[in-house]
């Protein structure tokens, strides 16, 4: 009985071992069969990553955390038309229980908190678009002073900020060929008005002549206007068979820009060069008048500046003449004295007395000439 029990136990153990071995073999074989199928998903993912790396289309992947964040695809530069409403937006994801505020960087003034306007300037208003998570700051009747940087801020710790730069443009109108436009009589007046820096084309453009609206249906005829709207709106005013009465001031007045003006000159056998010469003659006449006024002042300046030198030169000339005359007189006196001395020596024994008299005469003559020089008298 005991032996039979042992045999049965041994058989069960062998059967269990055989079953376990078969089960392991089945698992091993299954792994070998499905090994290629397991690697295929990994190969496909690797190919997808390489394709995305080579792609030039920018993609944005949100951060994995659940804190609020800004969508960086929102425009950071906004251009608004002066007098119209400006719209600045920031897109906030995962806002949760946080709030969004708009701050003006020029004076760091808080404009809005949530949808509440936090300023006395009622032109500012915050608008929330729940379907797009956009927070838009509206500035009504935008002015030049509203241009600058605005900050969209999330009340996190630390705060998150998104900056938007606002540029306010003023449409301008100009007439080509200004400020003066010259045409010959009988020709066609062609005026071109361009409107730039406008976010939208003007609703209308009026042309004026002498502050009066030009009537295209007047009895004169030959007046037409062609307007081409776009980023730069252009309006052409054509007046055929120009006459002298068509001269004067012409103005282009768009609905969204200031007035631009030009002055038209219809010439009848004249030339613009001649008109410019006449204006130049007027300038020349004014210059001649100025010269006549300045001439006496220049002469007075010359006399005051050069008179001392002139007098000094005259005195030097007189002095040279005086010295010449004095030398001549001294030579003559010396000759005469020599003659007297000779006759004295020949006629008497007072030679030394005669020489003393000669010396005295010379001294007297020198003193006499010196006094005359002092009194400006030629010696």
C-alpha cells in the first residue's frame, strides 16, 4: 500500500514537471514568433520622429504642467488707425482660478483686472472670449499718445507676462508735383492724390477748387475723377483743355486723412523759368536796397579803421620832405658859410670868431627847423 502511494506521488511529480516544461517551451516559441511584430511599432515611431524633425512647419507643444500659460502664436505687434478702436489680445491656457490683467508700460498703470476696468479712462475695456481663451484689451478712439507697450499679466507666483506693442498710424494724403503745378493753356491738368498709412481705404475722396467742391457734371465739361482703392489709395483728377480760369488752389480731401493742397498755374505763352526770374528779380531788388543801406556804414567803418594809418603815412611823407629841404638848406648854408669864412680869412685875422659864428648859426637853424616840425610847418 505504501509502495503504491509512493509510485502515484512520483508519477504526479513527473507529470507536473513535464507540464511546466511544455508551458515554458510554448512561451519561448511564442516570443520567437511575435518578435518581429513587437519591433514594428517602435520602428514606426522612430520614422515619425525623423519626419517631424525634417519638417519646416513650426509646431507648438504646450508645457506638461497644469499652470496657466500664454499661447505664443498671439500677435505681439498691433497697428491701429488713429480715431478708430485698437484691439490687443493675449491667449491664456489653463487659467483656472487665476486672473488676467492689462498694464500700460508707459506709466505702469493698471488698466483692467479681469473684465473690470481699473481706470477712469473709459476708452479702455477688457473683453473675454471663452471659446478661444482670448483676453482682449479694447482702446476706443485710439490716439497717438496710446502707442507703446502693453503687458498682459497672469496672477501667478511669480507672475507671467505677455507683451504687445501698439502702433497708432495717421493716414496722410499728398498730391504729387506740389506745391506748385504748371501747365500750358489748352493742355490737360492731371493731379494725383495718394493716401498712405491707412488700415482701410477711405470711404470717399473729394476734390476742391478755390475751397468749393468740384462739380463733375458742370456745364464746363472735361472734368473726371478716377479712384483706385487698396493699401495705397490713389485718386486722379483730370481737367481737359485747361484755361486761365482753371488756375488756383486745388485740394484733395479723403474721408480718413488730412487735406492735401497744390497750386496750379495755367501759362499762356509764359514759362515757369520766367516766373522764377521775376521772383528772383524781386529778391535782387531787395538785396540792392540792403546794399545801399549798408554802403555808408561800410565807408564809415573803413575811415575809422584806416584813418590813423593814413595820417601816420602822411606825416612820414611830410617828414621825409622836411628832412630833404633841411638838408638842402644846411648844404646851402654850409656853402655860404664856407665862402664867408674864406673871404674872412682872406680879408682879416678873425678866423676863429667866424667859425664860432658858423657853429652858432647851425644850432639856431636846427632849433628853428625843430619848432617848425612840431607845428607841422615845412622847414
